[in-house]
């Protein structure tokens, strides 16, 4: 998460095992907005994260065979006004807060109402529940600038999911405004539903107070051109600085086809080049990264990532690594990333 004017928001990425403090190296009085991460249900149950039993929404996912270390990403807030919990059916799913410039809401772990329904209906229900949680905080779905969409067995039903998302976006006139940045990745979850979701929404209090705009990808075509409803990235500009929220990005050539099929090293290189080009187009670099997740189709690709970081001296980037299916079977790597400058 980026940092915002007056209300400071930041993310701590660290190993799941042994977390016992509110936030290492951060303000112990800060409020926890979201806590989640990646690992097995058993690892989550064994963790010592404070407030696990309801203080903040949970967004915990499970994928792979446990080869990759489990990690946590917790979002913290300091200095906000009118902090309001957002709940659905008695379960905490997010927080709404504001400062002098805007109203914000961050949601996580938003589920479908009926986990036994067909997968497409679960997806439609999850979108409706995102909307209901936002409305409880006085916002609407067109205020959403970023979504996280984790689909169990994504390769079996991604086309059906896209139809559901397209229909929902049309019905809420999302295409008439800002199409959110997004991650759509394959993952099981601890609730055993077909989908779990999250979102960030922002509504400026007056014209010009906060600008939220979609950014193109200099090395890729818009995802909308091949039927996937998200912006490549969204930029948020406020008095304190700018934040870029880069969508889940993979090895896709300008025409929309998968590049470097079967070659994880070149897919990683292209993915990083694409993200770097987005950042560079707005005067940022990887050094401005505040949070990220790298998704690998196979844990065996992890040495490629370590080599890429070492070659560029970027081993300290706050990026967690998870094993997960990407939305196409031939895509082997995906990266989502937030960057911020003051």
C-alpha cells in the first residue's frame, strides 16, 4: 500500500513464522487494517500474529506444496480520522477512514455468501459483497482503484469469471470511469470458497484533492483489448506525493499473446521489464517499491528470482514470493507491485 496525505499507510512484508509484535521496526501504536499472506492453513493456525481472532480482516491464502516459505503482509494506518470498521454478516472485512482530502476504504478477505454455490455465482456474490461493504462506509464500487481476486483452480473457470466481472462492471458503469488495477491469480484459501477478494477505494472530497488515473503499459497493449477488465496500473496523486499500483503483470507481448512459452527465465525478465517501464514512465524505479508479490507457477523458479535481484542489487525489495497458477497455463511468472514517492 502507498502512503497518503495526512493518513500514513504502509505494509510490512516478513516471514510468517514467529511474528509476535505488531510490526517490527514500525509504530507499535499503529492500527492494523489488513493482515494476510501466503502459506498453508496449518502455518496460519500456528502463527502468533496479534489480533488474528478478529482485530483486522484476514486475507490468508494457500497454494503450492509448502516449498516456499510462508510470509505475511500486514497493512498499517496512522493518523487517520473517522476510522470505521466494515463488516459483513458479523465478520470484519475492512476499514474506512478519511483525511482532509479523501475518504478511503481497504477491504480484504471478502467472500461469496454461499460457498456451496456454482463458481460463477460465487464470483458474482463476492462482487456484490465488495459493493455492500463499500456502501456501508459511504463509498460505491466506481470509487474502487484496485482489486485483488484469488480464484481457486483458476485455470478451470477464468473465462467464466471474466464474464461475471464484465457483467458486474457494465451494470455499475465502471467502464465509464476508472477501470481498477487488479490481480487475478490462482489460489485456494482457508475458507474453501471458489474466490476471495479485496479492494482499495478512494473518493476525493473536492475536485483536484486526489487524482486517480489509469496508466498504460509502454511495453504492452491494454488488457481490455483481449477481454480482461483491468487497467495495467493506476496512479494516485495527492499533495504528499504519488503512488503507482501495478496490476498483476506477466510475460505478455504487445499483441496480447504469451511471450517466451516454456521459458521461465525469459518470462521473468520480460515481466520485470514491463513493470520497470511502467514505473519509469512516471519517474519511478524499483527502489520506490513499498510492497509486492511475485507469483511463481513452480517453486523451482525461485533461484531465477534471486539471481535477478542479485544482478541488480535489489535483494532488499519488500516483495513476498508465492507459488500459484497464473490466469493462463503457459504463464509462469506474475508480479504485482506498489511504488510511492514523496
